[in-house]
């Protein structure tokens, strides 16, 4: 279903002039370190204050043992988080292989009001944007890492599947395969022994509306990039392929994309 970004994220995007940078403020080791440092600092202060009523010297010792490391952890975590946010362009360049100019172009399109935002109710009941489609780019929200960004022109296949083997049985997801993926060595699926590669966002795996959300996303993608394959099962020159289960990933895709 179509929805808007939560207000907190909107404010950050406006503040930075960048939605990609705003997403990099979410998650990461720096945030975890700051949270742990604050808890340790509070615990140190409380125990030190209580102990000081009995023995002031012992109270100081407890604060030095707990409070000071907690404070240090806050400083270190904050520095790591600031670096994570400030180097967001470097992160997306490394992840995508795109130039800084292309990352900035993507950001400009993501900030436009006509960027299509599609999401669902996540586990805790909150509505959350999971995918964003612009004129030239596709974004899959993966806040802890910093989002999965690809050009629509680079995507060769986007399809919904509920036939992905995994722990506890089959799972469902929107599966994305890019030209870059087809040129990499395939990954052996331990459940089927076949080769596969691509990206799937785990946020919707357990959601009842995963299929509807996925089909809505695919519809928006194909409107802008008609070349995208939208089925897991295809037939090319009389040869049938299962895009999630191939014997020879790179060779098979070379034949599929042969012009």
C-alpha cells in the first residue's frame, strides 16, 4: 500500500537535504554503543549514589568502574555514528559501484514528492515504508545497513516468490536480480544444491500482505523499466529456467540476456 515516511524520518531528510543520509542515521554499531554507554552510565551513577550514602570513597570507586566507561562508550559510539552518517555517499558508492554524482541524482529523485513509497504494517503494527520507486531508481529500505539502492536499468528481474527454501520451511519475499548479480559467481543454495543470487528484503517475509505489496512494487517498476522480468519461471529459446534455482548461474544468465 502507498504511504508516507514517518514524520521523524521526514524531518531528518529535510534537515540533511538527503533521504539516503537520513536512513543512515538509523541503526548501526554507533547507536548501539551509545545506548549501552548510557545504560552503563546511569547504572554507575545510581549505584555510586546509593553506595556513597554508606561509604563515599566506595561510591567514587563504583562510579569510576561503571560510570566512566559508560561515558567513554557514549563518546566512542557518537563518533562512530557521526562517521556512519557523514560518509553515507562513500557507503552507497561502495555498495552500488555508482559514482557520487549518480548517488546524488538518486537522492534528488528520492526527495521528490512524486517518488512512490510503498509499505506495510510491520511486526509491531506500525506502518512503515519498505520500498521507494523513482523515475530511475529502486530503493529497498534496510535501515540497519543503510538501504539497498539500484538503478532500474540495472535490474533484470523483480518477482514475488513464496518458494524460497529456508529454516522452518519456505519463505516469501520480493526478489531482485541485477545485471551486476548475473556476472558474479552464483551462490549454492544449501537446501536445493542449485545456484542463485540476488537481494530480498526480510522485513515482509512474515507479513500476510507481502504478495500484494510485492506486486504493487513490481507494477511501479515495470511502468518505468519494461525490460524487467517479473516471473520466477521463464522460458528462453525453448529452455526453461527457475531464476532461484540454476545449475550454472553465470552461464544461464549469459544465455538469457544474450542479445
